[in-house]
C-alpha cells in the first residue's frame, strides 16, 4: 500500500485502535485476520503455528504470546486504521499502558467461554484511566461451552460496564454459523475457515431466531435511547428510531464512554471479522472526535491545548523505543497536532534539546514503509532521534509544549546477571542499556558493594524474556542468579536531624551544613522536597545540591539498603561559609542529614504484595486454599462459575517463586493463575530480621 501524504489523509476517516485483552483471548489471531481481510497480508498467520505477522519476535512465536506491542496500518472501506496489538500477559503491562496513552479507541477481546478474566479487568481499568472509548469482541464463539449471554453478563457485573450487544450469534460451539445485525435487522452467514476477504453472505433473519432477535433489538434500542439525550424524547413518545439515528446515538454514547457496543465471532475460523471492522469505523473515534490534547508551556507552566489539525504547531509524544538490527534506533510517536517532515529539526521539550528527524517510517509489524511527512492523528516511527525516550514530547521549537508523560509501575523482582566470560562484559552492558531504553519497567543498576549487575522487572517471565533477548539479539551468554524481591523502606514518624560536612585540608576547605525535617508521605505519593529556610541561611544555589544529596541517599535506606519511598523532606535551616562552601559539600551534607534523620524516624521494611487470581476446578479448591494460606496469602473473594472456582487473594511476592509448578502438581495441571503487583506492605519483624541479615 503506498504511503499517503499527510495532506491526502482525511482525519475523520482515521482510526487509531488497539486490541487489548487477557492472555489467550485471541487478540493476535483477531489482528492477523484483520490484516488478511484488509488486504494487508495474503496469507493468514497463525499463533499456534508460530507464523503470526504481529508476533514477530522469536520468543513470541515459540511461546505463542505477545510480548511487545506491534504497530501496523490497514485500510477498510475508505478508512485508514492504525492498529496496535498489545500483550495480554501482566508482566508486559507497560506495553498496554503506553499503547492506550496514544490510542483513540480500543477493541477489547473476550473469550466466549471464560468471559472476563483477571487481566481483562486490568486492561479495562487502564482504558478507563485514559478515557479510551471501546467496543467488545466476544471471540471463540466456536469453542466448546461458548456462551455469548454469559460473557456479556460478566462484562456488566465484573467490569461494572454498560455493554450493548448490537449482534446476536446464530448458534454456538460447532453450530456457530453467523450473526444477526440488530441495528440493520439482517443476518450474516459465514463459512468456516479462511475464505476470500469479504466472503460472507447476508439475508433475512431465520424464522427460528425472529423472536429472540426482536426482543434483543428492543432492549438495544431502549439502552441506546436512555444514554442519548437527543433520542430519549422520541423514544418515550413511542416513535420508532431509524437505523441512522440508532447508529449516531450509539456512536455518541460510545465516544462519551457511557456504553460499549458488543459484537461477536470466531477469529480462528475468520468469522465476524469484517463486521467487527465495520463497528470500529462506525463507533470508535477519529482523531477529530477526541478532545484537544492538553500540555503545559515549559516557560510559564500554563495549560495549552493543541487541536488535532495539520496547520497547528507540531506536538508529538514518543511512546516506544525499539532497537532495529537494520536501521538502528526507532522512536515510535503519535502526532497530536501539526505535521512532521523527514529531514527537519524538532525540539525535545522534556530534555530541552534539539533533534533531527532523519527518516520517517510507517510500520507494518516489523516491516517498514518510508513516508516523507506525517500529520496530526497519525502513528509512525522516526529514525535519527538519539536523545528522545518513552514519554517525551517533540514539538516546534518556536511554540514549545510538554505533553503529559506516561507513568509506569515500579519493578518488583530482580536478579543478578553476569556474562559467561569476562570479555563479554562490554557487550552485556551495551545490551542492557538498549533494552532498558526500550522497556521503561526494566531497570539496570550496578551494586557497588558486591560489584554485581542487577536487573529488575515486573515478573519472572519478564526477566526470562530479557535474558533470552540478550542471548539471541546481542549474542551474549549471560549467567543469572536467583530471583530476588525488590523490597522498599519507609518511615513511620517525623524526625529532625542535621547534616554537617566540614573538611579543612590546608588552603581551601569544604563546608556544608543543613537541618532537615522528614515525615511519612501519603502512600503512593513518592518523594517530595520543600525548602523552608529563611534569611538566606542556605543560599539558593545550594538548595538544589542538597536535594540531589537527599535523593541519592534515598536509593539506599538505613534498614537493609533498599530504596526509600513515600517520604517528605523539608530543608528548614543550615549555615554556609563564604569561601569554603560549594555544591559538593552541600550535596554530602544533604545525604548525611537524611541518613541521620531516618535513624530516628522508626524506619520499616516494605515488601511487594501481589494480587493473585486462581481459576481452579472445584475439587481442588481445598488444596489451593491450603497452599495459599501456607504462603501468607489473604483470601479476598471466592466465586463459582459452574464447577469452576475463582479465588482472589493478596500474597507477598517472596512466597510466590515456583508457584506455577506447585499449582500444576496440586491440580493435575488443570488450574491457571494470573498475578499482578498490588501494593507495598510492612514486613513482619521476623522477616525483616531475615532480610536484614541477608543484606548485611
């Protein structure tokens, strides 16, 4: 498909969407069918055969899961659709987070047998956070025990959403043969297996479904009308609503996040994909339907709105960095306003540096198409931006703006890593730096005391994939230590202490003196610093170095050397020497003052507590609960669906290593679980002692 020029693309007919769902709901299969039906590929890729176009990494093809969000562009009925296929596994939640930040709409895929699953709830919450309008696609209608009504019901109750089915399936399991369009009141029949794009036939609603379809349509009309001020009067007056009125009313309600239209199909059999694409173009927003993006003026701090027009000043957000073996560093970005032309200079407001865009490419999974220019509402990748990272803004230097960045969860698990041979140390360091650039939830640090390189991530699978990539992409054999939990430290009461750094070594000396007050911050608030000195007791130029010293000291707490969280530090007093004071002296004084104050503030150790959801056959429930109890688990809820029991519990991460193997053996491989980070909680005195001994 030739690249459109920025001017030729009609923004009203652009859709920036993502497929989001729980692992194994079939997102990648859905996106593969979309590529086929839109003429993007000529052969359907299959996840189970390891040939999916969107899962292009070797690790994705072997495991049959999506790890990185792949971007592609397709055309459907004179609309341009930019698609991002996101991972479903909770370890790669950052990929979903950053994708939702730059998308306008989402297609949430559900399994017709399982309905809402744990990770479905996580991605739904993320979509709520970014106010992303979405439609639901109930997939796998051809599976044994598929139940459309039950799946819709789980969306209503477990996600507290307002689903409006706009289709009704005809049959289920191996009898699933098509769907009834409740808006247009016609039936669509599919043949199983992959056919030519567009191969489906429509016709009148079969007699055996007439009553069910009439009842479902009445419910749909009522739900659409009650969520739309323009239609409610006509509906209450007893007048029938036209097809166009229903479409427009449903679109308005979807864009306002009041309702979610629901469609269904079976992606593996290529059933229902075309109608799902019709729903994407009909009900999900174009860049023009989304509110003007808000940013701040870096000079004044005032709010600025940038409308999605090509004539506006340039504002774009980088949301992903990829190291490509052929072209080097690719920066994925979403243009919110203005146009970006290849070969021009842009301004990175987050860093305050000028950058040059060498080339612009439109991405099709891991293939590229050159573009001379991209404009508002488009998603593309740039080659040549050396200093731009995830969440940073690039814009017109004459009219700078900073867009809201993307916040990511903190890593909760870490391992020590070292190269198999000394000579590969530099290659390993280079690989880790590149991978940390790509993935904001992956951290690398060098432990000064042990001399080890420590990598931290969101879970065991996350770090396993990282180590695998180091080996395959960078050719470095790495030895990995046992997983360690990333503990944190905090304080429980106020304290005040001084930091005094005085050195006299003949000639010019060093003098820095500060008085600090510290107190616990609200949970989740992080670190805040305030200067309350009066009368110039600490000159302005030494306040920043003091803060830097405090921040450095917070990286290694006083209990067991873990980072300190949720603390407020106030600089209240100090003194300086007109000759001997300098920035370094105050930085050291700040660090000493913080350590001294923490000793008096009853510091505690915090551990990451995970939210665990186990789905198990009823007969193994006792074993599962007993096992969780032995792991210090606290049961939150239990609910049954037939013979299946769903257990939700809070369990400390340190107790969860090796859980997958234990659960399999206790339930003969029939139970599954998902786990995501919940919060940090205080560690018991006995465990704190053990951890402190280990780190001593």
